[in-house]
C-alpha cells in the first residue's frame, strides 16, 4: 500500500508540476521567496485546522528563513479583525471572507493582491468567476484560501430510508424539499431537517440569502446594490416556507443558538435527514472516525434543477499598515508562498487543504488535477457523487449584490436579528421584506452608494 | 515605694495631663475613607478620564471610517435616536431582568452555601476550599460550559430525561427561559465568593448568642433571622451592589453562551452595544447608548445605597 501511495503521489506531483509550468510559467526561485528582513510577519486567522496551518507556517519559516508569527482569533472574527486594522495593530496577513475583505478595502486598511509583483500571474491562475467575485474596481482583494459551497443540501440516507424513501425520491427543488420534510415527519422521523438557522454571522442570514438565490431571486441589484426583494417573489416564498416550518414544531428551538460546531455536531448525531452544510464537511460526515453515526451514508441533493447554497470562500489578505521596505517585501513573499506557489512552483498549501479537508481552491491547476479527483472521491458515499459535488459547486451563486459592498457585514447582522425576530415573534413575511429593503436603502444612503 | 517628684504648689491632675503625649483627634469615617481612596481615585481619574471624555466626544458625533475617516458633529441626535430605538428599550428590559434574577440568585445561593459550609463537620471542612472553584472559572469559560450544559443535544436536561427512560431532548436555552438560565449560570460563577465572605462573617458571631437563642427556645428560622442574619447585612449590601454592577455590564459570558440568542432573546444592553459599536462601527451611536448604561449602573447602585446602604451605615 505504501508503495502504491508513493507512486501515486509522485505521479500527482509530476502532473501538478507540469500543470503549474503550463499555467504559471517557471517556478519561483527559492531566493525570490526567502525572507530577508529578520522582522516578524504577523499572520492571523480563525480557528480551523490550526495544526495544518502551523505546519505550513513552520515549513515556510524553516525553508525560507521566515519569521512568521501565526495565531488564531476566537470570537466574532470579522469585528475583531476590523478593530485591529483600524488600530493599525500587529497584523500583516489575515483570513477574510470576501464581504469582509470588501469592507476592509473600503476602509483603506488592506493592500490588494494585484499589487504583488506576481499579482497578474496569480489572477490569471484563478477561475474567472471567482476572480470577479474577489475583485473590487478591478483590484484583486487577496489570494485563494478556499472556495466551497455553503448550503449544499446533505442527506443522511439512513434517516431517509428509515422513512421509507429511496434515493429516487429525493427532492430536487426547495418546494419539493419542504414537501419531503413534512412527508418524512408524518412517517415518524421526529426531526427530518436541520435548517441553516444557527447563530453565527454566516448562519441564518446566509441561509435566507442562498435560499432566495437558489429559487432564482436576488437580494439586491449586483451593480447598484439597490434592494430588489419582493413579497411575491423568491424572498416571500422563502419566508412563507420558513414560517410554516417553524410553526410546525419540527425544528428544535436550540438550533437558533447553535454555533458552527454545535450545528455540525447536530447533523453528525444522525438525528436529522437533511441539512444545508458546508460542502467540504461531507468528508467529515463520511469519516467513521469523526462521525460514527452517519459515516458512509451521507450524500447530497442534485443541482440538476436548481442550485443549492452559495459560494463561500475565503482569502489571504495583506494589510497596509506602515512597515519597513524589507518587511513589506517579506510580507509579499510570505503571502505569495502561502497563498499561491512555494519555492518549487507547487501549490503546496492549496493542495494540502484539498487533501486534508476537501477545501477547494480558486486556482484552476489545483482543481483540475487528478489529486483533486482522488481527494474528493474518497470522501464520498458513492463514486457517482463526485459529479454531483462538482455540479453543486459549479452552480452555486455568489451574492455579489450584498457582499461586494461596504455595508455587507452591517446588513448581515441586521438580517440575522430580523430573521430571528420573524421566527420568534411571528412577524409577517411582507413586513420583513419591506424592512430589509428599507435597511438596504438606508445603508446605501449612509455610504453614499 | 519611690514617688514621682512633684513641683511644689502645682495641680497634680494638670501635671499628669501635661506629661501625657498630645492627643490627636481621631479621623472620621469620611476622612479615613478619603485618605484610603483618594490616591486610587486620582489614578482612576487619569486612566478613565481620557476614554470617558473621548466616548463623550464620540457620542456627539457621527463617525465614519469608510471613504476616509470623518467625525460630523450631530449634537444630541445619537441620544435621541437611542431613546427612540425599540431595540434599546427591549435590551434595557432584558438587562434589568437578567440583573434582578442574577442578584437574587447570587445572594440566595451564596447565603445558602455559607450556611452549609459553616455547619460542616470537621472531616468535611475541606469542601470549604473546593466550593470556591466555580468562581475561579472565567466568565468566558462559564459561558461555554453552560452552553453545552443547556443545549438539548448535549445538555443535562436530555441526560436527565434519558436517565428516566424518555427518548428525546430537553433544551434549556429557549426564548422563554434563556434569561433565567443565564442568570443561573452567572450566579453559579459568583455565589461562591459571596459564600466565602458571608462564611467569614458568620464565623465571627459569638457562639454564646446561639446558646442564648437556645435558652430562649428560638426556632431555627428565628435564630437565623435574629442571630445569624444581622451581622451579615452589611456584607449582603456590599455584594448586592457588586453583583448588580457586574450583572449590568456582563458581556463575555452572554456572548459565549448564547450570542444574544436564541434569536435575540438574550440581547441585553451590553450585547446590543457591542453590535452597534463593534459590528456596525457606529461608534457615535454606540457611545451615546453606553452613557445610558452608565447612568443605569450609577442610578441602580445609588438607589440600593439610598434604600439600604444608608440604613446599614446608621446601624
């Protein structure tokens, strides 16, 4: 087995090397990426596989003579980072979701990736749709950390079969989906559905946004950011479906106070049949070591008739605090090594994320490699799901209208509270839609948009 | 027996008085308090004055960070907006509810614990040291602990009902009861400290008072009311004030336990302030609202002092 693994790895490395040469020219020379200032580069991120990140940073420090200080930030990540940026604190490279990155750019606190010496090469290696999503005024905000689909509708087939349904009965649209949920409940499944209604900043509000977009709607105009929600359109349909679901008592109230870990644990427990989850977590759910109750039985709904979820992604962003010229150069070298290619010309960090956690990348050479197929395939319940995963990934929309605008985070928190109020205080869907449109108008006015 | 030499013709009493060292006037309570606290107050003034002054400045301005930093003077507009904001009044109500419940539970549990600890037999007295442990837990840690403890999926409620053979979950973090659950957790965190101080007070009460109570054939609640409680009253007053202030400004514990939820059922004033100032970056409005919180804290403690503290002082 070891011999086969080694051979395969070698083949993948050769393939990646060849692809990299074809896509991005010659690999960078080691001395081009070696740190030289001796000063500390501060790198901060949220808590996710810190062992992997630390391992990558250690490798850079050891092989490139770097002095990168990596630490994680707990709590409300976007707000904490925003305060650090405003205070011009010790921060050089950070994780950011595109909506946050847009806001940071609006505040003038970050330096676009386009300004890297190899900025154009990096941009060219990305899928055009992702590059566009991550650009403001033609400037690329950062380098690819991951791209995935949040809200891919995962299915626990054990629970589905318990309700007397088969794979052929699985729904293909949101309306069919809700019908299936009620049918399953009637068939004796107490909690058929774990909705995306948890309390994180990417919880209930994102759940609303992706359902509206999956139903063919928009929250605002992608260019002008003017509100376009209507009560008789997808937004109204979404809220009416939510109201019915909440009133049916199928959804435990505690979902509203889950953090992300609680939300993942809940689906992992096997109590639920369906849940919109992060696409890459299908690997976690099908891993017996991590999800003993459902491993090997988690599949996903087809994107043949409509999309599921939205494009969720994160970037490595550089700050523009005052630094010495030597440190500035070190920051650029580190972010290029970490977020693009290492000294061997390999997408080492991106490949490792794909291998370890099924985190997709914005870079074509990474995603179109055999290694990507291998990594994804072994995380799935059945081989046919590979194509479904790619379909779901490819069809997921990006809410540019409310994410590529400076008020994105503010509106997101406002929406989160309003949606909770809608559920708990029994507001009318029309009132929520009117209020959401009014809030977007207020924010546009406030920021002169 | 040798005698002290005396001056012929002098008044012995006056001579004795002259021989004594000059008597200094004793400091009054107020003077003593000032001597002890003025240096600290001066230090605090320096440390607090700047941020407080800056917050006041912010509260009269609309602060913008995007499109370049700017601060536009808006007078009392932020204060007026806060008073007209239904979210402010709702959060204020939740803060008061949380505070009253936390204080009652903290003092009640602290007093009960102190009574139990006082009467422990010698071989169980090591428990007096153990009981302080919850207080050593940070509010952040307590929040995470109680979040898991209260959820239906991972919590004690579900464990209990399944121990009795019921299949299902029991969620304690609900819209209806989340404030009470939060108050219970906050009291769990603070009550051991109250218990320790009350216990120290109780142990100074002379045993003969209890013997006299027995001679008078007092019942146990009468003994508690007339013998145990009176020396504790000032400590209880102090901890009521401390608990009130702590409860009104609690943030990290609520942030980690419920994130203001479920939904916004536990969005107390501090959490709302956090959202306004640190999420929305509306620093002027947030600063104005924070002065209402400050006024609430000062007003509440002042009221407690006026109704209770002055009476205790007189005693």
